[in-house]
C-alpha cells in the first residue's frame, strides 16, 4: 500500500484506508472517497499545495495535507 499523495500524474489506485480526523473523513466520504473506490491523479502542485483527482467521474481538488492519511493500492 501507499499514500494517496505518492501517486504520479495519470496513475490510478483503489482506496483502502482513510485514517484521518472523523470530521475530515466524513467530508471525504461525502464526496466519494470510500474504501474500494478507484481514484486517479490528474494534476499536482497547482494552487496552494493542491492536487486534482478524478473519482466517480468527478474532479476533486484536495490539499496535499488532506491526502497524507489516505492509503491506496496502486494498479
């Protein structure tokens, strides 16, 4: 397993664990970050430490710090 913020552009993975503060975890789950969901890194280092991910046919921008505790399995 690896952290979500370790993906390179256009790499994909499957979300395995979200181990963050319960408020952040709930916010992430509300926008589709759930165990078993496929995720792809589209852009990195834009804005103020932001990265853009594609999940459930939607593009979501997250701060790098919010991705430190999301563990994925790359495929």
